[in-house]
C-alpha cells in the first residue's frame, strides 16, 4: 500500500535525522519521535489486515498518532534542530500521508 510505503520512508528519514541530533535531544525527543512513527506504521499495518468491522478503529488511532508526529516535527522546526528545507519536505510528505489516510478512512466508513 502506498501509505505504508510513504510512512516507511518517513521512518527511515526520522532515524537518519535522529542520528544527527545533538546528544541532549537524541535520546529523549529524537527517540520519542522515532517510536511515534514506528507505532504509526504498526497501526497502519494492523488496519490493513484487520477485518472490515475493525478498520475504522485502527484508522482513527492512526489519525491521532499522525497528528502527534506532525506536532513533534513542528517542534524540531521551532527549536531549529534540523535543516528547515528538509523539515518542510517531510511536512509535505506527512500532509500527503494525512490525505491518503483521510481517503482510506472515508472509504471504510462508507461501507
């Protein structure tokens, strides 16, 4: 699924960014961001494989988790911990993932 592939790419980028953060940010904030993206990926995979009656619940959890990830990336930008251009590219990908998730949720709710 494209949404899972894009989220996987975000996870790889997040790991790369975390490895370049200063030590004081890497183990608390950076690791928390990595874990959030990984949990989001897990929720998407569970939603993909869940029976139709359970998909909506997983997708609603995914919406909430994505919002948390977006806020954490915004903090990276506000604290100027990572190159702005790179963060804007990531935020653009996250917005696209959000649109895909919204479309998936809408399709499942209409069944």
